[in-house]
C-alpha cells in the first residue's frame, strides 16, 4: 500500500498509548476472569429511559434525514440559555455549534485556531486524547506541567514560561484525571497569561455538572475572555449519553461561523433524533443531571472515608468529575507497576497516572464507575494491597 501520512502514523506520539493495563484487563475478562474495572469514564447506569423515549419518538416522527449542520435551532437556543445561565455571559444561538460529542468539539476547536506547526499548549496530567487531538490538526503539543502537591493546578510562573510563541491553551475543569476544579484565582492567572500572549483558550467543561466542592467557573466569564475562548460541552457525562455522541462548542460568532463550514465538510451535523433527545434532556433540567451525578458524589465520600483510614496512599482532593487520583509512591512502585500488580494480584483494574502524562507519574486514577458496594470492596482491597507493599518494601 502507498505510504500513510506522517500526521496519522504519528498521532499517538512515541510508543505506548497508555492503555496497556486497560487492554490486559479486557483480555482477562474475555478469558472469563472477573475483573473489577475502575478504568474508563463510563457511568454504571444507562441513558435515562425518558431521553430514549424522546429519541424514539423523534425518529418515528421522521427526524431521520440530514439535520441542519450547525444544529437544530431549538437545541442551539437551549444550549445558549444554559451556558448564559451558568456563566452569566450573554450567549445566543449564533455562539453555538452542535457537535458529535465533546471529542469532535476538541478537534474542531483546535482546527479553528491552530495552523500546521503552531504550538498548542495543554495541561499535564491530561485526558488521554489531548496530545493526539493537537497532532491531528498539525499542531505541536507542548505540556504545561503541574504538581500533585499543588493539587495539579497550573501555576502562573509555569504558564508564563510555557506560552512563548504558542497559539492556544487547552484546559479542563472539572478535571479528568485529577478531579481538580480550578478556583477563580487559577482561572484569573490563565486569563491574564493567554490575554497577554493574544492566545486562544480552549476550555473543556464536559464535567461541569459534576462538582462536589466549590463551584464550576467557566473561564469564558472572566473579563475579556469571551472573545478568545472556545468552550467544549457534552451530554456524555451530564446525562449519561456517552454513546449518543452529542456535544457543543460555544464561542465568538465569527469562530462558530467558520466552524459550521468545517462541520459541513467533515461531520455534516448530528442526527436529528439525537438532537431532539438532547433537547429533551436539557429541558428536563437539573433534577436529572443531579441524579446522574449523585452516585459519583456518594462514592467520592466513600473513597475519602476509606483513604482516611490508612497512611500509605495519598488521595488528591477530588472536587469534581468521576475519578479520584491516588499517590502510590509510598509503595515503592510507580503508577504503572502498581496498576499491573493490582490487576494480577486482585483482578482490580485502575489506570496508571503515567497514562495521563509525566505530572501524574507515581499515581493511579480510580474511576468511581462501579456500584457502591463493589466500589467500596475494591478500594479496601487496593488500600490493603498498598499497605502490604509498603511493609514489604
Ligand atoms: N474531555 C474529557 C476531559 C473527557 O474525559 C472526555 C471523555 N471521557 C471527553 C472530553 C470527550 O467526551 P465526549 O466525546 O463523550 O463528549
């Protein structure tokens, strides 16, 4: 076959894609080994039947043809109203593009702001796809490192040192994998640095309904930021609609107009019956979102209680999202060694911090995606395993 493009063959950078533990766990499951999976960000509940009913009725009603590319007007209006209510920033239909999920939004947003060869910043630890997204638009990824001891919050001096000649900065709050929710002071530092450098900010807010401490603040609401921020939203996490592939980009009207052109030439929009279901979900309002988020709030409390009863593992304060990060360095192992050893010894699968970047080395990410009693038992076993390792070491 003729050569494939350099861009696509180097999408994952060098070497491992960071999913080795996950793949081994899936292979064990295929061989009939019962593995407790605390790996990916998939709810243990499905999409609410009321949303599915709306989807079915829309499809039966004939909404199965090409839908209008920017998204149906009612949904764009609903997203605009939601974002305006949450952030206080005046937002209209023209500021909204409906996308097939947040992932497609991340790609499109970077396509809109990065030229090939541009430096695109992202905060480390990061959601696993970020560097690949940046490479896929031809940008050069540059990590902004953070520290476990500082709650994995980006620091002003580090940001300042990183932004030279950069075009964009990608942030994520509430954060996957760390559970951090960026406080106003951090967002102010970010706003100041990207404004001084005349950069774009891409703000991934797909976990905005999962906040356990404090409040979600959208950086688009900070002074002067609406004109240089593209917000990525999604119904995957908020409404347990991961498989429906529905999300949005909110940004300046001129940027959205260009993004509609990109969508016309790539996705050609999102199925109408999915959009109708999403509209129903959003209009159902906060109780449904609270219901979807509640199990993670409960399990975060369970995790805090269990972790408080031991001293080997340190839990990074998790203020939001469906994960907790544990510092495992006192066991004498790094995150990957610990995750493989735990999987082999106890058939519990967690993600090594190393899968999410250098800053998360020596940590593991535990997804709170198993029913409470199973989650509790797995976390207890994980803690006992860590204690035994620390004693033996
Ligand atoms: N951003 C973050 C931080 C995520 O964790 C995910 C999914 N796990 C996404 C974006 C993409 O989500 P989706 O495409 O399902 O909206």
